[in-house]
């Protein structure tokens, strides 16, 4: 498990723009949505798939 902090969002956005879309792109909307998701909190706990119970409900989301 690791922690995603608000201060990490810019680096994650840049990495997603380069790696996720295959060549870069504007990170602005990712950063805006992530900022909104972080309203009132400073960090999120990120868990490894292997650490989830077999009956866990998992939802994959993305934006194109």
C-alpha cells in the first residue's frame, strides 16, 4: 500500500500525459479533476491488487 498525496498530483499528471496517452498531451483536466477529488483530504491510500480480498468489488475508471 502507498499514499497518493495532493502534492504528488502534478507529477502524476505529467507521467500520465506522457505514458498513458502515448505521447503527451494537456495535463490540465486531469489536475482539475484530481484537485476536486482531493477536496477536504490530503491523501488517498492506494492498495495493490494482490492485497484485495477475493470478493472485493473493483471499478476501473478512465477518461478519453
